[in-house]
C-alpha cells in the first residue's frame, strides 16, 4: 500500500515491469481514442520480488469541464486468491478426467497382458532351456507394462491393499538405510525423527515405502553434484487455520513425513504440474512421469495429503501428512506361509471370462496345477452351468467387466442361489465405485489384472481354504 506522496507524478513504468506498463499504456490510449470504458480486464503480473499476482482492472475516460477526454482513471482489484482457487479447481477436474480415462483404458490393456503373464511359465515347461531367456524377457516386458498400468490406476483410484498399524519411524529407518547403501557418495543422508511418542498410522507398508522411496529418488536426481537429503518423521496436529492454507488438508492429528533436499529446486511455472500423470522434466526414456502422480494417489487413498515447497537453486521439501491412528483399526490379515504347495487337489473351478485368450490360458494353468475346470464365456452361461452343476463346483473365478451380465451381477445372483458359494472376482478396471460395490458382496478375494500364475494359484488356494 502506497500513500499519495509516493505515487503522484509517477507512471506504471515506476511500479511494474516494462511489459506490464506498456500493456497498461496501450489500454489507456484505447480508452481515450474510443471514449469507452474498459471493464473487468484480468491481468497477470510478476512483481519485482518474484511474486505472481492477478488483478481485475477497470479504466474509464477522464473528461475536463467541457467534456473533452484528457486522460483516464481507473481501479484495480487484487483477485490473486480467486485465480488460485480457480486453478486448483481446474487442476482437480483435469486429474479426475485423466483418472476416468485411465480406468477405462486399463481394463483393455490388462486383458491384453494377462494371457502373456499367465502363459509364460507354461511355455517355459515346453521349451528347451536355451529358450527360457527369451520367455523371461517377454514376461519381464509384460510385467513392466502391468506395473505402469498399476501406477496409473493408483493415481486414478487411490490406494488399495492390506493395511496394518505401523510405527512410522521403521519406514524412515529402512528408507534411510536403502538410500545410504545405493545413492552416490557425494549425497549426505540425514535421518531425523521425533524420539518419543510418535503416533501410529493405519497404512499399507509397501505403498508408503513406495511413496518415500519415490520422493527420495527424485531428490537424488535433483542433486547430480551431491548435496544433503534429510528424511524426517514427526507428529503434527493441524488446526482449522493452518489446514485452510494447504490444498485438500483437514484439521486433525497427522504423522508428517518430510523429504528435503538441497538440489536444483523446481521452477515456479512447473511446480503446479509435477503431480500430473506423465508430466516429467527428464529426458525421453529416463522417466515415465508417473512417480509423483502415484505418490499423490497413494497418499490420497490413505486420506492424507501432500505439500511441496521449492526454491530454484536452493532445494525442495515434500511433506506427506498421513492421519494418525485412532486405535480402532484391525491388523491386516497374516500372509500365507511361504513355501506352501499351491497345487490344487482336484477341486472344480468355474471360470467366467468373456475374453477367449484369457479363458483358454487360465484353463491351461489351472488344469496343469491340479484343478478341474469348467468354463463360461459370460455371466448368463455361468448361471446356467451353476444351476445344473453347482454341487460339484468348489469356486467361481469370474471377470468383473463383462457385457450384458457382469461379474458384480453374477456374484449377487450366485449369493442368492447359494450363500456359501466361494467367489474370486478379477478386474483390470480401477473404478473405485465398482470395487466398493463388489466388496459389499463379500467375495473371498478380488484379483487385480494382470496377474501371474503364482498370484492366481495363491489367491485360489487362500479362497478355497477360507
């Protein structure tokens, strides 16, 4: 705010950049020429201290007592906060649109990759050892494609997985150890945590590990000539005032993870884009642009939020806020004992799958693994088969996305026919509403496509033993 003495006799060139002042001068000339007011023009301006502001300006002709235009007068209103809110809303809508698109495309891509991953072990059994390397290469490429799809779906739907009560410092200790062993020696690693009474979190340890590791890898890449990486964890209680300043934040108790580097920093013009999927500043072939979008998806899925502060040339700090445990959560299910035989004992599996390739390969995998198999190409055919042969069917393995009569409708109908029927539903689609509806029907398991032979057999073994 300036008083009259500071502005009398001055022009826009004394207060703003030359580009802004020239635009203002042209606007004033146009108002004087047309003798028409300029109303509600929005302008973006970078101030000398680097801050970006927005103003809404109205300019009108200034007339002398005879009515001749001798200049202009006007008023500008600061609309920076409104523009920031609009940008956040547009950003959120764009991300939701990408998420919807990703969920739809993922179903088709996962159906393409599923037969490749399932057939690999069967093909190796039929080939001479010198060809095994080629099959492994095919499987590895298919798995890489599946991992990328899973990253996109994690961004789209939030986090899915087994959760348990975790002590936060164990994750930072593990990440610190990994980075010290694998990061270049010129990077100094510092581990900081609150020594006592850290609140616990109810989370998927693997996914939170992925969040922290992704952020640490980004920090490493931002320090090509070395620097300091600080990994920290502490309790943080946010009130309404503080949470109002952070997008997507809510008041409450949080465990705060921080990843701080002394690297190159993030330019202000791209800082708002870094969580967009496929956005990357790395060279072609050196990054997918999915790392930070996956981080955002996992954190969002855990009902948390993330903030970033960066200064070009001075480094970046990411802060991940995860809700502290209320103490009412149940521990995650214990994993199956490793080494347990996954072969079937002659149990009969009804496979319901509308994709012929997946149906054939799944049948081959299960038959070679000691199961008896009945197949159906859609939900209607499956109901007919179950009505006639339900007594001999030990488990139904059904796809979710099928035309006419999908897996959710099939599961609901089978439960009505036989409340004790065991069902494993497989899906390659990340639509959260569909998964929630499916879970409400209590299938023995939900198997995400594409899956490997081992994942399929392990899931069936657990489901049959339930």
